[in-house]
């Protein structure tokens, strides 16, 4: 056996290489198993245990160092890739870390900012004073979207929108602030793009509403034409009669102002029936005026219905709108479709009568389509008491709505009608119109059969 001491053998061993371990048996044989050698054996055993612990600690430390390096690399890559500005500073405002986005914006070296105060970054006194108030407030409140001026390397001011969040240590003590933000120019461009997209969406929505309205009006042209035909025919007939009367009057007045003898004028008066004509003229004129006013009212209703009056807000009679919508739809529908209207004399609501009429016409037309194959084609329109609102119920005699379709009925482009009979937009647009009027539109199946639509609109209180 070599005479090298155990301690020397331990000192020569390398952590990464296998080493010779002096066992108790070997030491006992070398020392002759004496009592004094036993003490050395205990010392050597303790040294061996400590060395093993040191090796385990070293391995664990290397693993933690590797994890820490990976974490630091990850954080560094995230901070480098951030387009938003980032500043980490102490409670006194001393900059501890910034990202490349901030250094690039200001045109300075990121490392050169460490240790400086954040107040050096601002271009005007107002921004520095505002920042001073933020750092003097230790309540821990976050600040969002505060617009301030940063100073670039060339001395120019860069407006930025900053968010400030307190930073705490492991025991909850406030250590400083984390400040993030971006140049206001980018935000303004983003807001402008968002505003343009919103305006485009509103325009498209309005065009969609108007297109559906024109489609509804196209389906009702026959009814509207019939509605216009009556007063126009009445006006035309009265005008023809008054034209004949005018010719008689011209002939009679010529005789009155001429040299015709009196007895001949009287004979001519009886022949032309001047007295009867004069008695008939007031009623002809009144009838003509009434027909013209009726035509004017129908045309005005058509203009209100077809006009793009999304922003119109005025008080109007809901009962009048419902009756007009029912009349138009029924004129364009087969005679077998019966609509009973049981409403109060007046219900005053606020909004656009043209758009509300579009909603009612859609509901009545849907009821006519739903009852097309029913044994009895009927729609009942009634009202019930509501707190501060008008509640109009539309119950048809159709087969009702399948349960799986109830939740999809107001979805855009959803329709159960055959191709060419519906766009799937009528109820979706009606739902949006009612919502904009501060009301709601619901649908269910009536316990006694048929679909039940409920239109809720707030009353004006008048």
C-alpha cells in the first residue's frame, strides 16, 4: 500500500473524474485496527461526507445558474422585441433598465441611460412636474394614458402616452415604477384607422338596412299601387267633371256678357244646368282636395319609409304606424290572410316612424309567409300593459318556430324560406332597429300554437 495520506488522496481527486474512496476496511488494515487509528477513521469518514455534499451543491448550483441564464436570455429577448417603450426605475426615479425601443426612439445608447434619473428624459417642465408627482405618491395607484413629452438626442420633443405601474418586492414593499408607453403619433394613427373602420361599418350597416327596406317596399308595390289608385282615380274623376263644368260656364258667361236676350239666357241656363252645376261644385272641390291629401299622405309615408332616416328622433303615434304597415302588407297579400288589430287609440313613442314601420311590416309579412300553408291564415295584433313602455304582441296561426331555430332567428342571413323568398336580414335588421330605439324584440311559441313576437318600445310619457 502507498504511504500517501488519506487527506492528500482527497485533495488530489478532481470533481469531474472518478476518485478512489478509502474504505473503512482498508484504513483498518493499514493502521492495524488500533484505537488511535479509529479516531482517524472517523475524521476521514466525515471528510468524505462533506466532500460528497460539496459535489451535490456544486451540481445543483450549476443547474440553477443554467436556468437563470435561460431566464435572463428569455427576458432580454422579450424586452428587445417589444415595440412599446419600457422604463424600470427606483422609487427615487433612478433608471434601472430600459429597452431598445426607448433607446431607439430617443436616439441614445440604452446602457448610457442606466443610473440617470427619469426626469432627464422629459423635454418640458410640465412633464417633469407631473413625473415628480407620480414618484412622490407612494399609494401604489396605477396611472394610465398620461401624455408627456420625451426629449430626443437632437433636442426635439416626442409626445408619448405612458402607463405607470408600481413595482413591489417579495415582501410587498414598493420598490419603484414600471413605465410603458408608445408615441402618441402611432396611437393617433391607430385611432384614426379604427374610426375609419367604424364609419365604414356604420355606412355598410345603413346601406344594408336601406337595401332590406327597398326589398320590402318592392314586395309591397302592388299594395301601395292599389292604395294610391283609389284617391288618384277619385281626383281624376272629379277633375273630368269640373272640366265639363268649366266648359259650360265659359259658354254661359259668354252669353251673359254678349247681346243675347234675357229669355234666351234663361233658356241657356236651364239647358246647361248651371244651378245644378253650382250646387255640385263644392262637393267636387272637397272630394278633389281630399283625394289629393290622401295621395300626399301615402307619398309622404312612402318617403318616410324609404328614406335613410337613421338619426331621426321625434314623437309619433305607434298605432298609426302599425295600421299603415298592416294596410300596405294586406293589400299585397292574398285575400285569405286576415289581420285583426286590437290596440288603444294612441301610443306615443320616440324615434323614427319609417324604421319602426319597417319592423312592423317585416313582422306582418313574416306572419303572412308563415301561415301560407295553414288551414286558417290569421294574425292577431294586440297590446298589453307595460311599465313605461308599449308592448305589442304579434301572434300568427302558423305552425310555430322549431325549438332549434328560436335562438338563431335574429342572426343575420338566417332564413327558413326558400331561395328567392327571403334574404335572412329582415328580422336581424328589425332587432337592431328596435334596440337603437331603446326597446327589445323577442320571439317565442304561443302555448296555444303559432309564433309570438313581442315588440317593446318606451313611451314618451305624453
